[in-house]
């Protein structure tokens, strides 16, 4: 073991070495800390820059969103104003359409009332009132409910009215008028009788009698002349003496009577209609050959037409007219 003086330089060297090592380690550590601080400061600066950019973008987006919101609010207000204007226009158009429909309803009801009062044409009145009911169904107004109820009741009464076949009777008269020229006159000996036994060469006017000489004379004439001479009994001897002009006049008179009957039928004049038919039957019996099938058919048809009912009690639509008057008063009050 050496003396203390010999160990002191080595100890100092060791202490110096340790001091240098400590100083070097502290410097390294301080450098590392500085480097870390610089990196952290750079990172913080980058984060601050990114945050500032993000905030600026967010602020820009916020301004854009606010502008879009303001534009949407403005568009919404404009659309609401336009919707209000459209609703008002629709109400005005609906009101105008309803008023036009009501005017048409009043016109149709007036037509139906006139048809029933003047001509008694129930079918036309029913058609007009059905059209009225269809138009009222498209008008949503509570004040028209009573009018529709009255209209329904009047329609039921009209539908239950017995129908007069005026059209059918008019068509039959038209056919008879067109067939007048085909009816055989008594003064036309050349016409074949309906039994088809041959042509009449000569006619004789004889009174209806029970004297014995006349049947014997007819028998003798039939045996001597056969079908060359045909004798028939007539109630109107003057009908055999008509010349061509008078025959045309007889047909024209029958045609005119049938035309008058047709006109009286359309006018619903029962008295004139039956009088014209009676006169037509008289002309047919006086001047036309009752043995011919067309004449017999025409006479039977005239009798049937004369018996057909022409006039019936036609109900009036007074309830509908009263309800319409009330509806007019309600509209005027508004």
C-alpha cells in the first residue's frame, strides 16, 4: 500500500474524468432536450397553422352555409307568397266555375219546366233534370243540398208518370202518309181484289136489297159472263164516279188529314188529334176499296191509334223551382 501522496494524482484524474463525462452527458442531454423542444415547437407551429387553416375553412363554410340559409329562407318566403297567390287564384277560378255551372243548372231547370208546361214532354224534362243532377254533384256547396233533394223527388215523380209513345205514333202516321198512294180506290176497276181472282172489267152500282130479282140477275150474269163482269155492292155510289183528278184529290185529302193528325199529336192536342183521325177514317171508308188488304190494315191501324191515350196528367217541378229560388236568395245574401 503506497503513501497518500502517490494516490492523490490518480484520484484527481479519475475525478476529472468523471467530471468531463458528466459534463459531456449533460451537454448531450441538453442537446437532445433542445432538439426535442425544437421539434415540439415546429410541431406546435404546424398544428397552429393547420388549426388556423381549419378554422378559416370552417368560417368560410359557415359563411357559405349562412348565405345558403338566407337564400333558402328567401326562396321559401317567395314560394309561400306564390302559393298564397295560387290559392287565391284557384279559389277565384273555382268560384267562377261554380257560378258558371249554377247558371247552366238554372237554364236546364227552366228548360225542363217549360217542356212540362208547354208540350208535356216528360222524357226531355227528365233528361234535363238528370244533367242538372250531374252538374250539382260536382259543386261542393252545402246550400245546394236542399236543391238536390228537391230535384231527386221531382225526378222520381216524373219517372213514375205513364209514358205516351208520341214518337211511335208519329212514325206510324208517317208510314201511313207515305203509303197513301198504294191504297186502292173504289173508282179504280183495274185494281186486283185481295182474293186474287182476276181483274175487274166493269163495275155496277147497286143498292143493298133483298128483292128476289137481284140475286137471280147476279146468278145469270155470273153464268153468262163469268169473270169478265164483276158486280159488287157499295155504300157510296159516288165513289165509283171519281175521275183521275178527283181520285188524286181524294188521296190528297187523306194525306192532309193524316198530316194534321201528326201535327196535333206533336202539339199534344188530344181533341184535334182524334178529330183528324176520325175524318181520315171516314175518307178511307168512303173512297177506298175496303176489300183490299192494305186498306183494311190502314183502317184497323187508325182505329187503334184513335184509342191510344194521348194526354196524361204531367207533374210539374214546383219543388225544384222553389229550392232553386231559395238557393238564389242564399247566393245573393253572400
